[in-house]
């Protein structure tokens, strides 16, 4: 399989040739009457997962892309880089404080789990997994015993634990459950999420959705006939899966077989947009809400021109409560990132024109064939009655990562990019900066230089903040550790 690098919402299959190869930004206001009070609540913690904010790529099983921990803040920072010769999209942190990251080696294209020292970022141990599709492996999560739950190249659902030994640390496969019977030949698992009852939900690129009981080995699945290119999300009693045609809300029957509660088709547009990796939504579904954090579920569509943020009431069926154009400061918009969703607010990042170094095999030509990468973000709020939405602001911050909102300090953290951002520039002379944004206005509060070129390119991956405020950002070649200076 070719070397694969991730995006915030899904992953590009890259050839090995890949490795050969500051100021304050303004924001424009939308609805001036929109609420700008504190964000949250966090979604409920999944009892089968690690603590919220550190359990998976999108922070929690609801995929809110929020964290309960304050980040490095707006003052001076210190940073170091752990060079792993790998792209590292998933960075999770266990209840014991140790950092686990799932990466793909540049040479050999091998999925490899690393255990990092939280005090220094030092690589303490590693474990290579059988090669195969990286979708399931990248969209992994940490369970309530601090084990990484992933899928290996043989379609085994594995739980990988880290254990202290006499000579240091080791990583081992503590449990393995075969999923082969539910995965058709040539298909691959793309997303994993824990259910509240201990089962594991999964989805494949070919549109199979299923559950696995790793205690008994029972696997139950259904087919949708539609492609899935993003991860999946769970809250109590509900699972959300976005295909390339529709958003599905599901529950499960007593034996674990998935049940479709409702299906909501969306505007998938005339084709794949530049800055996206497939034809359809670029967003993993996100649950959010002002009550218990689960009242709404949201994705973006792929409408021509400006994409729309679609928000649905979980108990309200397939009709959205709003379809709101976003990133309207530019002529066109689109995203390959999941959104941030918290309280009544949703934040959308623009990746239209983002120069991914390569595309997945079989990806259709984009329409248009190319575009400039302008970046930018939008904030949309659901009204207090839950009957509609309004655009609050558009921002011109050029984010090269999927941002993360801290509900503890009320700031958005990301990596911004300046300089040449064409296909060659992002790998060579582009400048990457740790940036902090004000979620009330979209303005950039501060930015701090990290580095130049592919060594610091985050490829629209998201950072993870630990309980001590340390932010770990996966990049094209390893992990950057950012702390207060």
C-alpha cells in the first residue's frame, strides 16, 4: 500500500515521492445578536473510552473537537519535536498521562504505534502493525483501560496496551477480534467508535456499518451501498455515520445489529472540490448541544459555491433545523475537516484549494481542477429555540490544522500557515505557527513561529491537549510538543 498521510476529516494515499519532494487576521461579523457566552457543555464521557479531550482524534466519541483542558495560552511558548520519520494523525493521552500516537512510517509505509514520555516527548516504545488500509488504524481511540483500539491490516480489531517492564516500556496486542466476516473483499474499515455498552461500532469505505463485541467475538453489520470516507461518532443511544450521499443516525437491536433511525440526504455538489479528498462531505458527524451535549448532530455538505453547515435535532428526524452557508468571505468554500461543536456554536474550517500532496486511489478529478488556498473559518450559532441558525463571523486565519476549542480557557488552538501555500510551497518555504484564536470574534490573538516546510506541516490534522496544558500536534514527520514558555 502507498504511504498514507491523513487529513482532519479523512486521508490521502501518498506515493513515496512525497518525502523527496504572522500578524493579526481580521474577522467579519454576521449576526451581531448572536450569543457569545461560555462554551460547552462537553458531551458525556463514554464509559468505554479515555477521558474527554484525549480519547481520540476528535477528542471524544461525540467528535466535538473540544477539550476540557486549558491550552498553552497566549504568552510565550516552548516547543520540541519528536522526529518519528512518520505522519502521526492520532495522538491520544491515557488516564496515566502517557501519550500514545499511531503513525505511518515514510519508508516502508508501516502503521506503527508509539508511546511518548509526557515529560519530554521522548519515544519510549513502538509496535508495528500489519500493513493494510490505514483508515481504521488512523481513526483509532483509547479505551477506558488506556489501550489503543485500532484495526490492523488483516481486519482484526486490536487493543494495544502499554506496559512497564524491567528494561522500560513495551507495547503489546492485548486483545484481537477478527472482523473479516463483515468486511467484503477489497473493502476497508475507515472508522471506529466505542458504544456505551462496551461494543465497538465500525464503518467501511464500501458503506458497511457494524458493531463488534470484543468479549464474545460477535459481529453484526448492515450495508448502505454508499461510500464512507470519515469516522463515526457515538453518544448514549445514538451513532452517526456520514456517507458520500447522506447522514445516518443509528441505534442497535438487542443482538447488536445496527438499526437505521433516520437517513438525511445532503447536497453532494457536482463533484469533488479542490482541497477535498473525495466527492461528498468532508466532515465526521459531530454531536453537540447546550443541554447535555447530545441534542444536535451536524455535518457540512458539498454544495457548489459555498458549502452549508447542516444541523439536525437528534430526536427530530431527517429534516435539518438549518442549512447555513459558511465561509462566505470567499467566492467558494469547502472543507475536509470535522467541525468544532460546543453548546450552541459550531466552527467550520475552510480547506478549499488546500494542496494535499496526493489523492486517494480512484479519487475523481476536482471541479474546478485547482484553486488557491485561502483558509479561513466561520462560526455559526443555533438559536435559543433550536429552530434555526445564524452566521456569527467569518475569519481569514489560514489554518493548516483542524482547530481545537478549549472550554476551560475559552480559546481555539491551531497551526496557521503563511508564505507560499501552493503544492510546492507548503512542503518547502511555508511558515507554520502555533496560533490562538478568539472564538467570540474569530480574531487571531497571538501566533508563535514553529518551523518551515514539511517537517512542521500538520496536513489539516488536529492537536491534542493534555491535563497539564501541553499540546501535542501531529505533523508530516512526527509530533510537536508545545508548552507554556
